[in-house]
């Protein structure tokens, strides 16, 4: 089976990735290749940050590798938190701090449309390839559900009765932004055989 490294320190993402593509390729975590680096994300786009993370591993270990940079873009906040989704409420903040800050920012606002975005950068035979998955939805008024991570309890995909956090892993992986990007990467890799 093809082996590929997923350059992420987020255990929730790793779980989603393995659930989605783990039957077609062996996904190695950073820890499994002996890497414990905290890779600085200094770019101002999802593409830029995904490429920084993937290149870091590909250059240091000479392995095929991919990384995902993701975030929640809220229309009425001009796309915030966007690339700053992990640290929206400040360095070292928790998922709960971030959710509270979003709910406060949207307090009393009826326009609650948002997109969840994942950009994957795959480094394959030394070249970079990008795959973008997006899901339209809305920010609800209070947290609903306990599965998943991050902004899952406040994001409801368009036309769906449940938030991401009210879905189990398989359900989220049928429709999520990350699942869409992973699907595209997986189809690309199948064509490389
Ligand atoms: P790595 O960079 O190590 O992969 P990270 O958590 O820092 O992990 P990002 O830089 O991509 O990941 O930051 C994205 C943040 O956006 C993440 O910390 C969550 O708060 C949120 N996020 C990303 N994907 C999400 C998802 O599927 N559901 C809910 N929140 C998500």
C-alpha cells in the first residue's frame, strides 16, 4: 500500500483523514516518522500555509507528504477568522474560546452565512499540487453537539439539519470541506499509479 505522511499536529484531522482515505493508502502521522516540530504558519493564505507545512516534511525527510490548512470564513466578518481560525481568540486559546468569540461577534446579527475551507498541498515526487474543498453553511446561535473539534458545534452546512458536531465521523466525512479536498487528492493519486 502507498505510504504518505500527513503533516499535521491536529489529532482530530488525522482521525478524519484516516477514516476517509485510510483504506487506500497508509497515512503516517508526523510522530510516526519521528517529527515533533511545531511548524510555523506564516503565510496569509490557506494555500501558502498548507505548502509551508507539507514542504517542511518533504524537505526534511524526503518523503511524499501532504498538509491541510483550513478555516472558517464568515461573510459578515469579511472572511474572518479565515487563516487565523486556530488562534482567533489569541495565542494558546481553546476551541471553546474561539467559538465564544464568534458567537459574540455575531450577536444580534441575522446574516450568518459562512464557508468552511480546506486547502490540501500534496508534495508528490517533489512537485506541489493543491486541492480545495469548500462547504457553504451558517453559524448557529448557540453550540449544538459534542463530536468533532474546533468550530464544529456552531457550523451547520446548508440544507442540513445538523451541525458538524451533531454528526458522527462517517457522516461528517460524507460532506465536509476536508472530505471534499481529500477526495480530490485521492483521485489524483489513483491516476498516478
Ligand atoms: P495543523 O496545522 O497541525 O494541521 P491546526 O489545528 O493548527 O493543525 P489549521 O492551521 O488548519 O490546523 O487551523 C485550522 C483551525 O480551524 C483549527 O484549529 C480549528 O479550530 C478550525 N478547523 C479546521 N478544520 C475544522 C473542522 O473540520 N471542523 C471544525 N473546526 C475546524
